[in-house]
């Protein structure tokens, strides 16, 4: 590696410190672009956010382009949102470790708008509110932590190396894939990876900054994400809405019938009752159980922060608070709609009712199989005279990654050096579909090195990213790049 090595990690880290304000300004500029992937009205803005990232990478000396996704037969730009694909010159020719950095530049919708203290796409830098352990400033905007702010920690680290060494990313072998559809289900990603598999063949590991830390000052490497199966069920009854006085007690009420079926999803131990649901679910290993216990997660404090008393810690019997998030599958009703929901009273029996029901998955649980089993479960309980329609919105597999790989050790080393603290090994209950796909399609392991905090309000109004976390992320990535160019 000596031939491609140029500059030093110290120079890159100094550059970061000296150009910190510009880095934050760059992030603010990116956050101004409302790249909401799920809403077609933002299509142009999503593309603009992709171009912004490509431009940033080009300024660091990488070759960057936008790849269309989805159907390109009608429109060469594709029906999907573009993928930002970039590489350092040495990615194709050099030798030594080659990392694939994945992130997403799309964001969740900003609703409900009225709950934002400042407009979601007018980023503001605000002082921390002065709660326990809260110091410093944060940037408040949709996408601040999920995931533009976290991607920006990497973009800034790459830029620092390019600037400090005069060689793109200091000669590190890096491929970048930024997705524009993560928040809308990654619907075109599998096909993209299938069609462009050769582009990623040479990569040794994927690095993702889209998860969290264990807490303030407690950096972490995440070694597992849960999978997801997202469904929608509609229960149809009469072919018209009815007067509840005339029809209540004579014919099925689709809302009442739907909630009775859904209430059967859990038994008294809060285990999911769908036949076969737990197939492919591994037991929590004793080693993990004790390691997680040793992390000292403060259950009561976590509940308190969301306005709940300690007795609100409910979930599958026999598993701890942390185990229930990191290692157990769950069923959740995410939305339920039917009948009259306007102001005042209206006595009505609606013709139909619907629910969005999702499942977090672990181990080998297959999203398509789980959705199908849920639909079978509903079919087996069809209320008399009613019928169902089912929609499978897709999802992704759970992914657990090796914790003993040399590159993960290097990432942990970089994180340790950047933070001065020992990184914890954690899992998360959230889902990042690309990790499962990369493992399945390309045999690629992932390192989740994330910088979010539990109170960042991910997907909620007033989403924020602590500038301390931004700095830590940029430093950690810079030091990790240092490990790559330093030879492996
Ligand atoms: N970054 C999140 C996943 C995440 C959330 C990881 C919290 C760790 C902690 C990601 O952008 C996300 O929101 N994923 C979705 C799944 C997707 C298929 C819509 C999720 O987990 O609900
Ligand atoms: Mn994310
Ligand atoms: Mn998200």
C-alpha cells in the first residue's frame, strides 16, 4: 500500500477541525433540499439532493455519477429515484482494502408540519436544551440524523483526506452508493444490485452510518438490524356505509370485526400467534445475553424520556427490555382507519376498514413468507359475509454481521481513537434493508458505525443531529480511512 499512501490521518483530522464551519454549512445546504422520496411531488428535489452529493464527491476528486433506477424503458432517467454512485480512482486499480460506503439521501415526509419549532427544510443550529448530559449545539431539520447528517460525516472525512493529502481520499479504495429510496421501502434496490453486481464485486465490506450510539459519549458499532415485513389489510363488509341504528346488531361492522381479528395477533405472553411465525428465529445466545446486560441500559430512564412510567415496560414474556428490541420479532399495528374520524359525532357503520400492520423480523424470517402467513391468519378468521384485500408493501431481511473481521476491528479502533471511549457492540431494532441484500446478493458483510442518539427524534418533528456527534462521525471516518490507506 505504500505506493498509494499519501498524507496522514493527523493532517486530515486537523483539516476537519479547521474547516468545521464550512462542513456544517455544507450539510445545512443539503438539508435545505426536501428530498422526500415517498411523495411524487418532490421528485425534482430528490434528484437535486442526489446531484448535490455527487458534486460534493467530485470536489473531493472522486468519479461520481447518478444511476437511474426502476423502469428505464419509458424514461431514461428511470421511474425510481437515482442512486449516487462514486469511486476513488484507486478503487478500480489499486490493492488493499476496498470499502463500500452506503447511505441514503432521501428523507421521511416532514408531517405533521405544525409540530415543528422551525420549518423542517430551513435547518437551524440551536443550543442543546440543557437536559441531563446535554451540551453543545445541534442542527434541527428533516434528515439531520437520518441520514444526510450521518452521510455528511463521511463526505467531510473524504474531503479532508483529499484536501490534506492532495490525493482523492488519500488513496483509499472507496466505492460510494447513496440511495434515494430507503425511506420508501428500497423498492428498486434489489434489481439495481442485481443488474450492477460487477460494480461492487471488488468491495471487501460495506460501511453504513445510519444507526445510533449507546448514548452521549458512548460510541457504538451496531452488529445487527432487524428485518421488516410491511403489510396493509382491508376488510370489506356491506357495499355502502350504513346507519348504525338501523344496522348495528344485524350485520358485520368492518371496523369492529377487523380489530377483533387483529387483537388475536398476540397471546397473553405477548407472543405473536401467527402459525410458523417463530420459524428461523434463533434463541438469544447466553454470551449475548450477559454482554447486553453489562451495557447497563437504563430501562426506566429510556421510558421516562418518552413520557412513560417504569411499569410501561411491556413486551414478549421472558425477554429483557433490550432483548425485545434487538433479538425478538414483533408485530405492530402502524395505522388503522375506518368510518367517521371527523369532528363531532356521526352514527355510521362503514363499508370497510383497513390497517397497516408490520412485523420486525430476526434471524432467517423471510418478509414475503411472514406477510403471506399473516394474510393466511386473516383468511382463517374472515368474519361472516366479509372479504379481505391484502397488500404486501415489502420490507427486508434482518442482518447480523460478523464482529470478528479485521475491518470491523479497524473501524472500532478508529471510533475508539476518535472518541477516547471504548465502542460498545450493540444491535438495533430498526431496519436497513440494504445490509441483508448485500449479504445475500454479494456475500458482503456490513459495518454499522452510527452516530445518532435516542432522542434525535428520527422520523418525527424537530429531528436533530448533535454537532458533537457530527464531529465525532467525521473524525471516526477520517481515522478509518487512515486505517485503509495505512495498509491492511
Ligand atoms: N435509519 C433508519 C433505521 C434505524 C432507525 C436504525 C433507528 C437504527 C435506529 C432507516 O432510515 C429506517 O427508517 N428504516 C425503516 C425501514 C425502511 C424499510 C422503511 C425502519 O426501520 O422502519
Ligand atoms: Mn436511515
Ligand atoms: Mn429512516
